[in-house]
């Protein structure tokens, strides 16, 4: 019996491998991703159609007389595609804080077009001031509360121009690329004669393989639609060919009845337009995509006028400033499982945020192309564009070259739905964008510390050994992670009873030492009637359906799997309830979640994801909701964690797939990178980009997920990761173990120093996360964000800012012992290791041996630290603080400090302390920014280090009406003053005066 079962399993594995090979999927131990498994624009029919659409003039025109104001803050006008007479409605919405929204939808669609839900928050509206010019057929809209912002609508051909203080900033459809494929009936075709073998080949499975596959898996292949008619070389069906006599007669009819012939030609042309190849079905490799709704793609050009650089539209392994894609592949937004991805690429990765920022020396602006379908983005910033629109507007008279970046947005479905954030500063744009999509969740303190992960820690003994290893080698960490092997046969919400027989005791042992655990829970559910998650979901009809309405099944880690339809609210509610300890046996309140593979990943699906013609709630196809899928899973997971703690404890979820608004729910990481120097380098622009698109808590797998890593590379990666928002080491199951103490002493010590540096800076990181939670500003930001007028920084991504105070430049190549670092601004900088001061702007060469990387503190800033590093962050909650005060040329500095319990939502009830720290006129002060500092803490001020100051004669502390003289030391060579043990409680307001 056992032998038969083994043979059966071997047969299943053998056929699965064959199916993967037929699907063009490579097993994930190869050197790198095979890019041929993923589409190029030329292999996407809608991208081809949109990219080749280049009319001499736009056929879209607005009906001036239809202008109306349905409600306050909304202006509407009818538009018409004059080529096919399809009507549309253009709506403008005036929003608070200098924002507005533009929507274009079909006036009378055959079916409703998909409008992205659950993404835009309730935003206050404002009024439009409307004026018109009937002679020129122009409509002018002005934001009443932001009168500097104006929109000009030119009716024919349709064009929108956006101005700020009368300077043109955006132009829409100035390139005539607005193109909305209206929903239509499928043209009737005569059924052709096709062989069964050809039909099976179109379905992607040969007769022989299909027979073997289905005999083992008992699969039921979906019925295929009739194949397209055969055509001859002239493009006609054989049964429609005309004889010469018929053709001659037809020519006579043309002479006799020209009007009838003209109409016939128009009807034939219309039929051709409705049946272009790929409109109703298309094939990629072996996978056929049926399109019952037909073509519904949209395209629009938007020009950023007087901008040379644009940023955003993650996720791509590319540089910070978006490249020109003219003559190459557009940027693609389509969540995909891409292992060991290529660098310096516009190819799609795990997440998609269709938000783009333009920045120049005068202003920063942004636009959100709200669409969850597959999207391609062409960027044209070539020299040929300089001055084109600037000349048209006449605003930039006398300037020979006015840069512009022309962007062509192309999505497979949906409506034109664009939000504009008018800045004018980088911080303004982030505030505006996160008003629309939400600010970042506020991670608990432990989540902002260091995480240790591997695929996989083998068992409870392994977990115990690793936990003890960190303590033995004096390396702090806060959370240990378990990958898929901890489960019972890849059944999520379960434990392998042999490897992890006592999961509660294991978690409690970690918790007793102040630490947490994270387990992986993916969206694919193993098909097994004895598995309670599967059987319950199946009974409730909670799974995604295939195109025929049957339960969709695909392959992932758990083998034959079904996929929950997280677009249904009732599915999300049910999923959340699975996190109850009564259902998730072996879980505790100290267990948190990692949602991986949620693009969703389907090993035997097209491009390793779900078929686009699968069906979701409301009759929508997967093509409409694809980029939302992962976010919906995370929403449900967060709800489960909240319910588990009765909404008291802050949640933590790490997700690989993301979309606009994902920042509200958890952290992300850059996916399956590799142990290569290039992956350290590109982690910087990748994390910077998602930060500019709202996601504050992001990082990369330290050490690289794939391949074995040497001591120098992993050391440099720890040093980089310590200064990135999400700090986690992770490695593939086939890589050698890489806990820090397994390397040579010099590497171990350097890694320890990097982790301890992170823990010293936790007060600063935690304050940055709070600020991101309240204002939307990213903790890790480009240099131009802080120095917006320095044009040399607009394409710079070698170094970056952590908050406004720290400049960090990782080492991203082997053998580096010195780094050349550009220090912008005019306030000066201080090396955080040596305290040496440097003037700015300036390029300096600094020593970066194996023990450290270049980190500078900006003159004019105050950075809070805790120098008593313990084994985990929770043990440091009430420890004393040290302030590092870096003075600018005026002898001034400022900073902020947020303090609370680090893990609950009590800060929302006022139980926190938020301090404004200012050094001015030789006085350091700490004042509460919140009206009542309700959080009780015994933390005190242990030390103040002031850089760039002269020696005082005395130092006095004043707190609660009492004066205390303080001791200090002074280094004249470094102009460094150290004030020791002020011993004032951090909860109180106080001043320290230098005389």
C-alpha cells in the first residue's frame, strides 16, 4: 500500500514538472529569472493597441453647451469620440488641500466599467470657480480655496491644462493619446472547421499530456471558445471569397449606388475595429485568455511641464529617477511572483502603485492613476521634448529649452480616474497623497527593530538554539520568523506536530525574553477535504471561480490549491476570524503574520499568476482586481489580529504584494533578491520609491534571499539594512546558514555593531514612524526631498536621508575602504562616528573600513538615542536617553521625540509624550507638543552631546522650578561638548542653559 502511494506521489510530481515545463516556468533554483516567462508590451494585445494609437488629432471633443455643476465641488461635461460617436462623461471634483480629481467614463456603457473601490478615503471637497469663453469653447476652473490652481478645458480637440500661479504644470491629451475602448457586443462569426488537435494546442495542452495529466489529477479542462475563422492571404474567410464575376458586378454596384457602398465600407470598418486580434481572446505561451467583455482598455497622455525628472510607479528594480522608455519596454504595473529578478529593469514585480511624482527646483507635484488592472507606463523624457509645450503656452518666453516629461498611461480596463496633488513641496505632496490613500500604519516598537528569518528554522530545538545564539553573542533581535515548513503539509494555520509539537510553549519562551514570532500564511489553500480551512471555505463558496464558474484550482507551495476571493467582504470577515486562538490552534497573542505569494502566485498559471478570466464577486474578472488582491488579504489579516486583541494591540503584517493604500495595513519588502552587490545597490532606490508612494515600512532581505553570501557582502548588507525602515535578514532554504556568529570574527563583530547601531537609534526611528503615521512623510527619503533646489540631486540615489537629520551612504561594492560622499545644503554635517565636522555643499572622501559605512548628521538637527542596548527593544522602553545635538552655522538645532508604551493604541487616547527639542541661544529645551503628556515613564536624560560649539563656563538644568548645575567635558579639537547625567525625567518640560 505504501509503495503504491509512493508511486502515485512520484507520478503527480512528474506530471507537475511537465506542466511547469509546458508553461515555461523554471524551477526556482536557477541562476536568475527567465524573463521570457513574463509578458513584454508586444505580447499584450491592449498594450500594443494603445501604444500604436497615434492619431494626428484627438477624436475626442467636449460639448461646450453640456457644461453643468451636478453638486458643489463637481463640474461635468459631455464628450464624444467623433470617430465612432461613442459618448462619455467628463467629471471634475475639487478637493481640499489643493487637490482635484478627473474622471472619464462611458455615458451609457453596455456593462458597468470597473471603478477601484476601498482605496480613496473620504476627502473634503471645495468649490470650483467656473468661467467660460464661448467664442473659443474654453472652460476655466479655479479651486476656490487654492485660487493659484487653475484648470483649462479646451473643448475641441479635448485637452486639459493645469496651472499653478499661471505657470503650466500638467497637460492632458496634448499628445492626442486619450483612447477609451468602449464596451461592445462581440461580432458574430461563422464557425470554422478546425481539428481537435489544433483546438487542444490553443488551449495549451497537447492531447497526450492532457490525457496523462487529467488521468492523474481528475481535472476537468474548461471549454474553449470557438477558434477564429480561417483566412486566406487576402484576409478573407474562404466562404466569403468572391469570384471575378462577382467582383465585377460589385464594382458596377459601387458606381450605381455609392451611398450604399460607403455605408457598407463603414460597417465593414466598424466590424474590423471590433474584432482586432487580441480583443476577445489572446494566448500567452500555453495559456488562453478569454475576454467575454471584449476590449475595454484605456489610455491617456499626461505631460509634466518644466520637469526633467519623475519618480514613482513601483515596484521595479530600477533607479530612482524614471528612465525614458522610448524605443524600449514601458514600466509595467502587474503584481507578479518574480524570483531573483533582474536589476536595472522596468519589468513588473510584486507590487503596483500607479502614483507618479514630478520634481523640479521650484515645485513638487503628483498624480495618481487609480487603476487596479494591468497597466503599462511609457515615459518620454527625451531631449526632443524640450520646449515643445512650453512654446505652446508661451509662459517660458526667452527660455530655449523647457524640459517636459510625457507619460502615457495604458490600462487593460477601468475608467480614466486621475487624482492630482499640487504640492508645492515634497512634504505637501506626501501629505496630500496620504490624505487620499491613507497614512502609514504605526508599527509597534518591536517591528521597527531587527528581525531574524530563514526558510526555514527546522524545529523547536532550532528556534531555541538560534534565540540563545543571539544572546550568547550579544546581538539584539526582536522577532524570529518561521517560513512554510513549520506547517502541516503547507496547510496554513497549522503546525507540523513532529517539528513543532509545542508551539504555545515555544512562543511563550520567546515572549518571556521580550520577543515575538511571525509565521507565514499565504492565500493559496490546499485542496483537502480533511483540512478545516479548505472544507469550511468551500462549503461557504468562498473561492475564486474559473471562467466556467467552477472552483479555480492552481498550483502553489501546498500543491493543488484553491484561492480565496478576498474581494468579498464576507470572505475577509471569515479570514479574520481564523486568527482566533480557538481556530488557529497553537497561536498566541505574540504571534504575528507574513502574507507571502499574494500577487497571487500560481505556479502553473499564466506568468505564474491567476488567469485573468477567473471570476470574482460581483461578476468581475480577475483582470479587473488583480493588483488589489494582495491588499485585500492583508486587510483581512489585520482585522484578524485586531479582533484577537479586542482592538488593543497594534498589528504587524508583512506583505509581498501591494497597491495604493497598502501602507495603512503593514510593511512590505522587495521580494526574492539575491546575494549580489547589485541587489544592495538597487535596494536603495526601490525602498525610496515605495516611500514616495506612501509605504513607510519597507526593506530588503538582508544578505540576499538567493545564493550563498560571503562575509564581506553580508556585513555591508547588515550595515545598509540597519538604516532602512524594515530590517530583516532572510535566506533561501538551499543557502548555507548565515546567522552572524557563523562568520569570521571580524564580520560577526561588524554585523553586531550594525544591529546595535539600529537599536541605539530606535527612538529616532520610532519618532519617524509616528510622523509618517500622522503626516505621510517617508522615514527614508531621497536627498532632493530635503534639499529640493539642488539640481545635482534630482537623479541621485547612492545616498539617502533617514528623516531630516541623517545622511546614509551604504557600501555597495567589494573591497571599498573609502567612500566619496556628497554633502548638500549649507548647514554643515558631522560624521556620527568621529564627530568630525564638514562644511557643505561639499564632496568628501571618508574612511569606510569593514567596521562602518558613511553616516552623517546634518547641522541644525537633534537626534534622540538610547545607548544602553539590551537584547530586545521592549527591555529598553524605560531606559535613559542621549541627545546628539548638531549645530548649524547659526548655532541652532531642533528635533522631535515621540514616546509611548510601544505596542498598544493607547496613544490615540492621549497616552503619549511628544516633545519638541530646540537648541537656540545656547539653551536646549524640551517642550510637550501634545497638550497633556499622559504616558507615564521613568525614562530620564542620561547624556547630551553637542557638536560644533564653544566651551561654556557652566551648564545649568531648570525643571519644575528647580535649578541644577551639571558636569560636562569638552573636546576643543572636535568642538564637542558632552553633558553627563542631567537626570531629568523625559516626561517633564525642561531647559539646559550654557553660560
